[in-house]
C-alpha cells in the first residue's frame, strides 16, 4: 500500500512538470535609460505559470513574478536602473528538468526625431488608411477577407506604402501633421477596415503593411518636416483579439461573462445628480458586440496599456496620440496614463475624443479644468461643439436681432465661452472627420461657404484638423453611411480614372479649392499672430458680419466675414482696439490692399484676411 501511495505521488509530480512553450512575450524589447525604471513583461504559453523565472543582467532587478488565475500567463516586473547598458538579456524559464532561455533585447534610447508633440502651430491632416492610396496590392486579400471597393463597409486596399508615396502631396498642401486612423492589426471577420477593433496591440495590420513600414513612413514624414499622430484605443479591443480565446483572469474585461451594451450617456461622468449605476454602465458596458470592454481597473492590464503606448512612442517615434472614446474608459486610469506619458515625454501631446455637443463638457475634460475636481491630465480635447455649429453656421443667415440669432453669431457664441477651457489654444478644431458627415455639401454651387469655413478654421484659436479630401471638395452625409464619408481618394488606386493628387486630375473648382487651402496653410506656417496670438472678437451686429483679430507683439491679423447673402459695409471705427493706428491691411487671399480709415465693403458671404500694415 505504501508503495502504491509513493507511486501515486510520483505520478502526480510528473504531471506537474510541463514542457515550456512560450507563444508570446510582450513587449518584444525595451530601452535602457527610461525615466520610469519599471518594466512589465507579459509571457504567454501553456502552463507557463508553473515555471521558475531567473534573470541575471547587470543593472536589472526582478521585482515580482505574478501568476493570474490562468496558468498560461506570467507577468514579470523588472526594475531597470540608470546604470543598465544596452544588450541581450536572457530570461530563463525552468520547470523541473525542462529549461528555456528567452532572449530579450534592451536597446539604447532612440536619438531620431519624434515625440515632438503638436500644438496650435500645427495643422493635422486626418487619413483613413484603407481609403487613401493602395500601393501594394499583394497585401489586399489576406485572412479570407477580400477587397471590394463597391461596398462601403468592406476593405478597399489602402495601405502604408500608399501613404508613403503621397507624402510629397501632403507636404505640398501645407499641413504639418498627419493623423492616421488606427493602423494596428484588426483580424476581424469582414476586415474591420476602420481599424477600431484591435486584435494585436503590438503589430501593424498586415493589410496595411508591417511595423517596419510604419517606422519608414514616420521617418520619411519627419524628413519632410511632418509630424505623425497615432490613433489608439484603450477602452476596448476587437472580439477576435487572442485574449478572448484564453483570458488571463476573470476580470480582464468588464462584463466578461455576458454582453452589456454601454449607454453612450457620457454626461453621467460629470453629472452631479447621476447615480453610480448610470456611470458604471457607460464605462463598463461594451461599445458593441465586436468591441469588448477592457477593464483598466485590473492593474496588470492597466500597466500593459500604458507601457504599450510608451513602446510605440520610443519604437516608432510618433509625435502624438489621438485616444479614441476617451470618456468610456476608467477615468482614474486615463488620467494616470496621460501623466505617465507626459512624465516620460514632456513635449508629447495627447488629444482625447470626448464627443460632446456642448463646450462645457469638453472643457471639463481638459487638463487643469476648474470645473472638474479631478485632473484628467489630458492636454488637448476635441471641440465638437464648434464643429456642429460650423456645419450649420456657414449656411444660415447671420443676425443678432432678438429671437433670430443664427449663422456666424452662433460661432461667436461658442468662442465666447472659451473661459471654460483652461487652454483654448490647445483645443482640436475641425469641420468634419471620419465619424461625421463631410462639411462640403453636394448642393454647394460655388466656394463661398467653403472659403469662409477654411479661413475661419485656419485663423481662429486652437489646433486645426483637416479631413482628407476636404481640399478637393469631397462630400457625403452620415445618412448615406460611413462608407460614403470615408470615400476612396481619387487616384489612390491604379485603376482609378481620375487622379486628384495632381492638378491635371482635378476639376477647375477642385483646383480653386485646393489652391485656396494651400495658400492659407503655407501662410499660416510660422505666423505667430495666427498660431499663438491673442484672439479678440466682436459680436456680429445687424450687418451679420463676424470680425476678429489675432494679435502677437507688433503683428495684427484682422479677419472680416460676411454671414449674409447681401454685400455689407463695415464702419471700421468699431474695431479701433485692434485696428489702432493702422491705415490699411493686405488681404492675403487676393494680395490686395484694403484701406481701413474709411468704411470697408465686404461682398455677400465674403471673407477678408488682412495683415495690418
């Protein structure tokens, strides 16, 4: 009986000895000399938690090895001192007699340009990569997902190589920064062309290219003086993410065992009357069935996400991040993440998508807000209030008579509430984007509405963002579907009959719009009065005109907009605080001088941008 018992114990111990098979190790590398010495390494492999871990490397101390509920995961926490040198660090895993040595590279920190941040001196150009240009057809049809340009929700084949090939076009237009909708892997049924259902946080989607091509794009953009902003999503992942096949723990997702839809009621986060249940369902509910909600309260997942963003900054040298669905993730985590990134890269900038139709809510989210008792640490917010106002204001008649305030007066009202923002110049402003109907309307028969809006966007406070195709008058409504809003750029595919990347491939009206935007963009670069100057604006009166100035040191730019369908005459005496002793202004649009010591006539729906001399 004793022998049988000993044999049983022997068999039990044998069963606990597993062959070591490491499937994933993330991140794949790290850097010495980081300000935060802590490094988390996530190891995934069959029963890896039963292994003993040993690391012997000068300047590296193993702080903790954590196993979760699932024995297929280990989280190794290291402390990397400032004395540690670049090299190959061996991580030894041992289970009984089985031993595996995993090599992990500690790199020297990059000295390449990047991590520069973005500000009101910049203008962003937003691109949906799948819809911009296809230069590598070999990566079109992967994972049984076929390209079909006839369907708005299908993959169309645009890729990173296509964007690389069009960097000269982007640079020539005059923008300073490129923001790409997500480029990370989206191996979802149907293709997930938009990129917001990530299935691997450390690899570029192979249908767009590779990590190396992404770095090449950024390097070549930097060579041309362009910055690059990366779109990230921490609120959720894609339902085909490999985590969902084998969860690290029972609390890796919110509502992990059953689908609960978020309410999208973002107001509850700042609503002093809202019950906790209302806030919980917003933050813990899933964005959609294909986008399960990550639980950032799990400290290992939180560290994973923070570290992932820092990895991409150091690895690819991106200059900024746009964080999708910012209010939907855990507030404390997002604030900690913003601070962690800023601590490591003080010049870096993050813009959070906080989609609110009122400026009060956007201001609540900005770093240092006096109407928010808890600091979000988010430098830049998106001004959806101004966007929705602009889409209507440049069409409606402007009047300030009681009961009929409309048109440009509505824009004035939005800007007049800038006292809510801790930093109005660090607000992202835009006429449209990949989620909204395009600003240009099919029924627009001339460029007056377009010219006023572009002039305003590039001369008011904030960081302007232009959606790809706006420069060639691309149109499309939300009612027509996201596929129409995200139409292919003409000429981005070899089979396209027209190439709008060239002046020859554009219509007369498109060239007028393109040249107008380029002229303003090139003039804006380095113009301190416009990019960082004080904004002084006047209430639109019975004339229906909106007048404002940007002032910096001894330079003043005066903008006059007529929001009516009739010519107007402005008495310039009203604007004496900004006009001062100036006698005339050079209209940078038409290169003509306009006298200011008499009344100024401005045509219907017209705009002047005057450099006072």
